[in-house]
C-alpha cells in the first residue's frame, strides 16, 4: 500500500475574472503521508482555507490536480465527493459546528446515524470516542454547558466517528486561549500517530507549529516554505 495520502499538483484557485480576479491559491504542490500531521501556516487571507477546501472536496480547483487516498478528487462527480467526505475525509472547524439541542454524545453520534450504524454499536463507539478526547463524564451535556475547549474536543470526537483516513482542521484553535489551543493540538497529534491517519491543520499561531511533523507556509496563495 502506498504511504502517500494526499497529493496536490500545481493547484490554483481563482475567484472572479479579469481585473477583479482574486488568485486565492497559485500553483501549490505538496504531498502528505499516512500517519503525518502537517501544519499549513499563513496569515489571514493567505489561502489556507481555500486550499483545504479543495483537498476535502468542498471546492474545485481552477487548475491542477488533487488526489486523496488514491482518488482523483479533481475529476470526481458530486456523488463521489459525498462518498469521499462520508467515508474518507472528516473536518474540524474553528466554529465547532455542534448542534445546540443535542448532547455531546448525540453530536458525536450524528455521522454514525447517517452511516446507519446499529444503535448498540453506535453507543459503544461514541462512549469510546468521548473517553479518547477526555470527555467521558460529559456525555449528557449540551454545547452551552461546555467550555470552548470541551466543545472543540466534542467536534474532534465527531470527526473521528467514522474512522477517517484524512482529518482536515481549519483553524481549530482560533477561538481558544493559548493553553487550551495547545491541548487541542496535542490531542490531534496523539490521535494522528495512534491511528496512523493523516491530518492537515491550518493555523496562524506559530506557538503550535512545533507540534506538527511538517509545516507548509503559504503567502498570497503561494507555497513559499516547507
């Protein structure tokens, strides 16, 4: 089996046309291996989110090619992209994205319900995931009863529910204080290495970079350093 999980080849994304065209990403190329935590660093507007969205199949490149786990994401149809996001890729966002009326356990179980996992298996897996992220005693609490760091841990557990091969995290510590943010990055690092999955984590916080196996630096849409 190939050790390469992500391959990005001369990928560009342009919004608009003519004089008003915005070149959000410009001819970016890199690969990421299985079991690797890769930080994508750059200031706001550097192109981090656009790049991650193209890798995860949420957006399409204007030029270039993206493959994930051997699948050509660039050429995939809508159903193939849905399958990719259901079975292979999971996302963690800065805004947590939890459903307010559901408990922590119910939020983690949402992807398992969508995948029609039987109830007993679903409950067992949710319990294991909440323990993994240090929230075993908070299963019944709703998001507004949890701290920001705890909410993000629930979001991480939810992202791991279907055992993805690739985890994409877009500024997952952006709303957290530095200590809590570092604990989330510590958690992601531990999970990536234990499960031999791949994670791409966008951040502008240099204090968190040392937790990554490798760092890509974007500036004005271009990869300027690796």
